[in-house]
C-alpha cells in the first residue's frame, strides 16, 4: 500500500510540475504563404535538439499524401491524419503521448476541437503545440478555430504570399471557381494568393459570373421540372 501511495504521489507531483509549462505557437496566413514549410522547419529544429515530436493533420486533406504533411514544394514529413484532435492521445497511445515534447498541427482550420486540444496540450500536459492554418476563408471571414486560439498563444506569426497578379505582398486567398462551400480543398487549380487590390477587383468580377451561373442553373432545373410534369 505504501508503494502504491508513493507511486500515486509521484504521478501527481509530476503532473503538477508539467501543468502550465507548455506553449502554443500559431503560424497563419493565406494559401501558398509557406505555413506548412514554416511548421516543418520548426518541427525539425525541435528534433535537432533532441525533442520528441509528432505531427498531426486533418484527414480531410488528401491532396498530396494521406499520411504526410506535404508542402506545395513537395517536401514531406510523416504525420497522423485524424478527423479530430482530442482522440490523438488514444490513437497515438497514452504511454507514447506522455513522452512527447512537441506536437505539430497542419491545416488546423479543419479541426473543430482545436481550442480544447491546445488548452489540454499546453496547460494540462505541459507540451508545446505548433499550429499552422488559414486564418481566413476565401471571403476573408474567420476560418475554423484558428483565430480562437490567439488569446491563449505564446506567439503568433502571420505570413504572406506573393500576389499572382502584381507580385506584391498577398494576405488573402482568392477562389478561382464559383463554388460557395467554405471547405473546398484544393491547390493552385482552385486558389491563388492576392493583394488587397486584386482581391477586391477579382471579387467584383467573380460575383456577376456566379450570378449568371446560378441563373443558368435555375433555368435548367425549371426546364427539367416542366419536362417531367
């Protein structure tokens, strides 16, 4: 019994020592701004000083590989592809999770439990979590929970890309198609980084095009209904 009590005491003391000793670092920006590249650079830096790391990404993102974080330049790193974050300790294994020092999260905007997980990792488990994700969607609205974790972050880095129209700094993501789904996973075939000027100008062109397409679709559906009557 004494041995059991001492083991429990050691576990409690160890847990208390770890509480609040973690950190949260956020990397955000538009598409093609190098978020995944920056994340991988930081992860590899942690590995170089002997830290135990694991990488996680959303299972929704299968553009380049299912079980790797891959940059647009083709640089990859093995990862766990998950539908949510809170299941990670169970899937990874609790003993292995306890030994982790750093957790990297790519495409963080797709995780609805991002805030909850980051609090647990940094506040309760004393680990460092490095988050990379889009801060805004193609309409420049908050995307997912990335902006929600800024108040609890130790550092926030906002990256920029290069406007594909003029070459100036690009802080926004322009969708090339008329699809209105918030979550539309794609690459350069669907999105392009743009500056403020060319975001506004292109949105002015895309909106009328969408209205024409929606009108054509409505007419086609009306014709089919009439034919079926």
